[in-house]
């Protein structure tokens, strides 16, 4: 009888722990902060940017301007797979100077 009670208590404790962990995983993560020093390097070139990387439907997309319109290309890179700082910069609109830099950033984000 004692053995059954001990096993039952262990099972209940394991269920409570698992449930608590599952509940914690449902909470949204804290909003990521834009890395100001890194973003400053990119945003200082906003006037000469040929492209902007922004979010479109949960993916990284390439735009021809900061203001909107249709994306030139929506990449298969899911925004949620990026590091927090990268996600925040994409959501703010990341200016890209030329096609070489665009390809370099997309390669980095795609890893």
C-alpha cells in the first residue's frame, strides 16, 4: 500500500512539474531590444539604401523602400528563427546599401 502511494505521489509530482513547464513555454518571450550600436551603423545609411529588410507574414522580406508597398521578395527565413536583436532590427526596418550586402545579410539570417 505504501509503495502504491509513493508511486502515485511521484506520478502526481511529475505531472505537476511537466504541466508547469508547459505553461511557462506558452508565455511570450520578452520583447527583444534593438542592439542600438549595430542598428546605428545600418540606419545611418538609410538615405542611400537600395533595399530594406522587413517582416512580411512572419518571414524576412526584401522591400525597395522603407515606407511599404509590395515586397520584392519574401524569403523562406522565418522571423521567429532569428536572434532577438536581429528580429527587432527587421521589425524596425533594416536599410541595406546594395545587393552584395543584401545577399550577405540573407545568408547570415538563413543559418
